C-alpha cells in the first residue's frame, strides 16, 4: 500500500517530500504518529497557502491544486476520533 501511494503521488516529488512521506509512514505504522499529528500539519500548510494566495492577489493554479488536496484530506479525516491511531486502521485494511 505504501509503495502504491509512493508510485502514484510521489514519483515526481523531490527528495524532501519523499523523506517526509517515509518518516510519516514509519511513524504511523509504529504508532508514534497519529492522524491528528498529520491533520495538524496539513491544517498549518493550508493556512500558509491561503496566506500566500492572498499575497499573490487571488487565485494561483499551483496553490489551488495543493489546497484542494489538503482540504479534501482534512474533510475526510475530520470525523476520526482524536485518539484513533492510523496504524490500527492501516493494519485492519490489509
């Protein structure tokens, strides 16, 4: 599953994005990282992108694309219990 995500979304990403993904995947599987941890970072990134959009004077196609992905993730994971560990869900889905 991790390789599928990596191949589908990170094939053109730089080494920093791949390293972040690998660290997060390991954290989730080990239980050291929760969905709330990832959601918090996604929310901060979305806020920063909205600020950038305002500074650019409106819409920006690259920023809009990233915001759409972040907003989708945030909406889909918003109903999860705060203490739910992603690793348990990943393991159950296998």
